């Protein structure tokens, strides 16, 4: 038995949607007692830290219904079945921004909310950006406004909560740490 492992006794699928599904599991705890776990299953996602040659960070502003507001984010999107994360990253960069990149480097992967969801986000850094003439359009239900901001402007957006999601706040912090590391 793994340390602190919870063994599934029963699993009940409650909802299966276009993006997520919800299941409730009865589990046996390490102390022998039982409990319920509500789990959101997600196919995974990517996000892209993309900077232009003049050191501007490529961002998009879009409305997020779950928050009932618009926020500024780095380009991102969910994995399609069977799609490699780097392919998703290139596709989302093109669809949301009209940019392609010469190099794409995996930075890190992290779970967004491991207490109730299995969503794993893969963070990539795109360099050598170029505009794509006939770029793929965004999804038909997706409306975004392209932005190019300095690192300082992005940090200000974190402080005034225009940037209000973990992946984008992580990207801003990553770029600042990268900049500091290059100074030493």
C-alpha cells in the first residue's frame, strides 16, 4: 500500500460533459474508515509563455464565465484526445494569437487543483515568434483580444487582478526569475 493511499470501494459517474466529467468515489482511508471523494476528470491542458523579439509577453484577454469577468491570460487550451502536449501548445498559440514559434521548450507541468481534480497543465516557452499569414481561427465559442505587454505591465496586472489565474501568474513569476538569473 502506498503511503496515505485511499482505496476505491465504489465509483459513480455523475456527469460527462464536453470538457470535464464528475465522479463520486467511496474510499477506504488508511485508518480503515470510509469517506467520499468528488473528483473532476479533465483531459489536461497546455499554456504558452511567448515573448516577442522586443521582449513583449503575448497575452489574451477573454471573458471567463465561471468568474463572471474578463481576465488577461497567456495562451492556453485543453489537450485533444491522443494529442501530444507540444502539438496542443503550437495549435493554441496559433489559434489564440496568430503566432507560430521556431522553438518550443517544456518548462514544467503541474496539477491545478489536486484536492478535487486531475487536470495537469503543461507549461511551454515559445521563442522565435513569427506571425502566421493564414492562422487558424479561435474556436467558434471563444472570443479573445490579443495583447503584447512588458514584464512590468504584466506584474502590475497581477497586482490589480487583471491577471487572476495560476498559470499566468506563474508565467509572470517565471519570466521575472529568469531575468534575475540572467543578471547574475
